[in-house]
């Protein structure tokens, strides 16, 4: 059976208001390996309308969905991402890019050429469209208000299979009110996602911070250098806090099955084999 940890994104909401992630974690348990496990778990997270990915994605400044996802196969040293797409399961579109193309990153409508059969999104939930209408009416969509995470951020999963292979997957609707065409950290290897033969890492938070610091690579490299995953996540989250006091979280799993999770911000739901994890909340 696969060892899987899933997360629902750092949030400004109370922990009790966030949905249970047991279903998404279980979705990958019986999968054939770590990569399949991560895809199955992230698909389940994308199906939850209370999370900012797939069905429940936030809207951009024009009231449209533009989703990003990344999938990393640590054992094979391979990665693929998609950006600015409007399918219900961007993680599966990333899987198609990984397996059916010679490319690493595909964007927008053109990426759907490899997505035959994947369900398209017409928009997001009624709640998200109402939120957008309120924000537009009140001027909240001004760029100087960008980055507040009163909803929830990216979802993701890390997995270790019986062959000791690691994989990571990340999926997001981006940041509420983002400019059309903006790409976050989730489909960028080393920024919002990282995996190698020794460690799998996913991040959550405003993507610009992860992109400018390569936060997931930093945490992964610390584990590859011998640090335990918990200390690695805490060290990088502290560093991110010095760069910018935005909400941010890191979840890492190593080849020995040791997990680490740390964040700054309101709350963060992470689920593992022993139930909800209590990620270290740093000041
Ligand atoms: N972490 C999600 C994003 O910034 O797009």
C-alpha cells in the first residue's frame, strides 16, 4: 500500500471549517505506484468544491478560471506541468504531458490537444462567482489588493510506494483576482513542487514567493543533504517569512517515509495515514 499525505492549501479560514481530506488520501492508497497514487489523490481534491483547485477554483480579474498543475516522478527524474487551463482535473492533463509528449510545460488552450476526453470547466462554483461579483463591485480586484488568502490555496499530495519511489502532485486555481495569463508556482519544478529519488515536496501559498525563492527545491535539497523533512520545511518556511510575510506552507516526504510539514498563516489541513497532521505553525 502507498504512503500518502495530502493537503488542502493554507487558508485564512478556521481549521474546523475546512473539509476532511481522508477521502482524497484514501483515493490513492491502492494505486499501482507513487505517481498513480498522487494523481488519484489530487483528482479527488480537485473534485471538492470547497478547495481552490478543479471544481472550486478561484476566479481571475476577468471572472474566469485559469488552473495550473504539476506532477513530479521522483524515481524517474521526470516532471510535467500545465498552466492557464480550464479542465476539471488539471493533474491528469499534466500526466498526459508527462507521458504523451516530449515537453515539460504546456499552457492554455493548446495544452488541451493532449487532453482528449478530459472534462472542461464552464466556470467555478456559484459561491466563487458571487464572491467575484462582490469583489468587482467593491474595488477589491485592484492589483494592490492582490495576494490576500482569505479563501484557501493550492492542493497537493506526496507519496511513497512499496518500491520506495516518490512522487509529488500539485494543483491550483491560482490566486483570486490574478491577472489573466498569470502563472503560479504549482506547475514550475523547484518552485511549488519538487521530487527526486530521495524526497517529494509540495508547497502552498502565494506563488510569486515560491517562484522567486525556489522554495520546494530548497526544502528538497536540504533533505537530500541529510536534514530530516520536518527541520527542512521549518527552515525554509522561516526563510520565506524573512523574504515576505505572506502565508506559506511546505509538505515533504522522504524515502524512509519521514514526513515534514510547516506553515505560516491561518490554518492548513494536512492528512496522513494517522489522520489529520498538525503541521508546525511558525510565527
Ligand atoms: N500557490 C498557488 C498559486 O500561487 O498559484
